[in-house]
C-alpha cells in the first residue's frame, strides 16, 4: 500500500514519475499492481487517462527502440582491423 | 595469445556491435562512429588492466567511449548545435496513439538522432543498449533520478517528434 499512499491525492506529475519505472520493469509485482490500479482509478474518478496513454505510448516506443538493436552492426572491415590490432 | 588478450578479444566479439551502435547514435554519422569506436577500443585495450574483472564490461567501455566523445565534441563545439535543437517540453502533449502504429524503424531512428544529446544518450543506453538506470547513471555521471527524468522527457520529445512526422506525412 506504500505506493497508493504516495500517489493518493497527488497531481499527475507524481503518477508520471512511475510510468517509466513501470515500462522499464523496475517496479515490484505489488507496486506494479498498485500503480496500474491507481492509474485506472484516475481514469474512473477524474476522467484522466494521461498515464494510461503514456504507458501505452512508451511501451510502443521502447519496443521500436529494441528493434533497432539488430538493425545496426559494426562494419566488417572495422571489426577485422580492430581484431588485428588486439592480436 | 596471453590470457588478458584472449579475454579482451572475447569481450570485443561480444560487445562490438553494441559499442558501434551507441557510437553511431552519439555521433549521428557512420564515419565519425567508426573513428569513435576505434579510439574507444584502443583506449580500453590500453587500460584493460584497470578493468575490474567480473564487473560490467559493457558499462565500462561505454563510459570510456562517452568520455572520448565528450572531449571530441567540445573540440568541435558541436554542443552549441545540439542545444539549438532543444524543444519546449513544457507544452501539453497530445495523447493519441494512432500515429505510433504507422511509424517505421527508420522514423524512430531519425527521431532519436534528432534528440538533444542529454536525452538521446539515455534513450540509447536504456532502450537500445538495454542498460539499467544505475549503469547509465555511472556512465553519464549523473544521479539515477536524473536518468529517470531525462528518459521520461526524452520519450515525451520522441513521441511528439513522431507525431509531428505523422501529421506532416
């Protein structure tokens, strides 16, 4: 309930702090559940879906970035030159 | 081959693409990226005896690379250029998602390359290189809280840039 106590009655910017932690898997399972329940509650009670949208958008952006990992590799000639240097 | 050399070679083979990728997103230019990578591996090799075994080699070498990059950028005074790209992040951001379904890998790559350096580097290190906030904080020498806030602002800017592109197309 710690997270709920922190977030209750706080403005959007406080919830927003946890969006990245959630997207990057840095929250414990309990805190994760509390965070999701909290942002859902924000929507139901205040009609605010800012964090819900941010979570969706950041997840998409993160997945695109992860796809970039395989799209760029060291050029072969540079790799050969550096390996030669090491050896 | 000595044990040290063999170990360094193993690390090189394992992390060369990661290092090159980060260099590319730092320099935004393949020629400069190659120079940066070369300088980085040469320096890392020279000081490999100082690397604490069983710690994170990727963080260690990326920290070396960042130091070299910063020194080089200062010489070229590129920092001024990057600051000119600062955007107003205090404005309200739209929250529609449709455009995110339409973007391509090259859109996201271009959008990252256009980010101001302070945000670009945390996005690269976190989302492309997959490093933990704590490792990023050590590499760029800022508190973990700063990494978190830069990542948040960086993603907001990225989202907005992608939306702008979608609106223009």
